[in-house]
C-alpha cells in the first residue's frame, strides 16, 4: 500500500518507482528479513510495461487493488526465483526464523566467503565484533554453522537443511 501511495504522490521528477520499491522492500524486511534479498527489482524490470499499466489503471479507478495484486504476484515470482536460483542451504535459511537481519547476513556472507573472520564480518555488517560472536555462537548451537579447523586458519560451513525451522 505504501508503495502505491508513494507512486501516487510522485514527489520527485525521477526515481519514484525505484524509491517506492526500496521502501516496500525495507518495510517488508522488517516483517521477514529474507524479503530484503529477493530479486523484486529484476521481476519488475521484466514486467515494466505491466507495472506502469497497473499504476495507471489504479490511478484512474482511484483504487489500489489492481496494483497491490500485481505487486503480490511480483513478490511471489521473486520468492520462486530466489528459491530456484539458490542452493538448498539458502532455501533452508529462508525457512529458519531469524531474529533480525544480522544472522541472515552472517550466513549469506559466510556462504560466499567461508574464511571470513569475526572482525571482517563485523566491519562488513557494521556491527560490533561482540554482536558477531553472539550470533555465531547461537548459529552454531542450532547447527546452522559449523567451524572447520582452527580459529585462525579454519573456515565456516553453513549447514542449514531444507525445512529446518528453528528460532534463532
């Protein structure tokens, strides 16, 4: 709804669509952190003419329903795309109930670079090293992460399984 209202107000001469989608993503990611990582922009880019068509239709009817249905469909497509494109561990992560964005961001960073250190993760995620340590400990307790090797020379292994639903 916010996205549509922002588009309706159209406060800027350019970039309103991108800002509306950004705000939509931020609002949805407060509900579920995974929403921040969905490829919604790509889906909208592929359906750009449809996006503008439903915006116009909603404006003419003074009813946002058609726009909201379009965006819900785009979000569903983005979810399917994200799950299909991701390895099983990422789709498993999406089923884990994480408190806040930091654990998910840690998992995603370690999937890309398992050798990352706590100070490097803290710098990348703009949080304290203590925060990273606390989340790593919890992720290990729930068997989401496993440390392979020593603290200095080792690496992390993400171990999330399909349909694993733990509160972290």
